[in-house]
C-alpha cells in the first residue's frame, strides 16, 4: 500500500533560501496521510511537511534550515491543525457486513430450532 497525502496548507515564506539566498520562492507545505483500500477510506493522524524553493528548484531539508526558518516553521506548524481521523466504509464493506449479519441471523435461528417448526 503506497502512502497518499493531501495538502493541508501551503505557506509562502519571506525567509532567505539557504541554497540560492533568494528572499522569494520558499514554500512550506503541510500534508496529512490518508489510506485507501478496497474496503475503506481513512484519514490518518500522520502528517508530513516539506520546504521547497521555487527559485532554485531545490527541496530544503531540515538540516539546512536556519534559525529563522525554524521559528517560522514552528509557528506555521501550530497554525496548521490536522483534520480529525476518520474512517469511511466503502460499498463492498457494507455488502460484506450485511451478508455476515444475514448468515449470523440464519445460524442463530437454525440453532434455536425455528426452522424445525416450519417443516411440513
């Protein structure tokens, strides 16, 4: 299963890029992970972030961040509240749940002897 993320928030920063020293072009992106299987869709509590400079087309990793970038990141991280975790069953899941419920009801009726009374 591959990791899928959706964008929570994108923020343009006014800090200097540690690579090209440009004051424009830094973009901080916060993303949240979601899981999709044939049975369900779910939003996870896992989040990720990335810092990218559009001027020099470089991903800026945390080891290269300056103290100013660190402070702005911490502030923006607090402002980017993740969506609550959720789980949504797909049609196939609901179909399987209904089939299982019917089987359990029929098995219970069989063991209680309800079907013996119906025979002629």
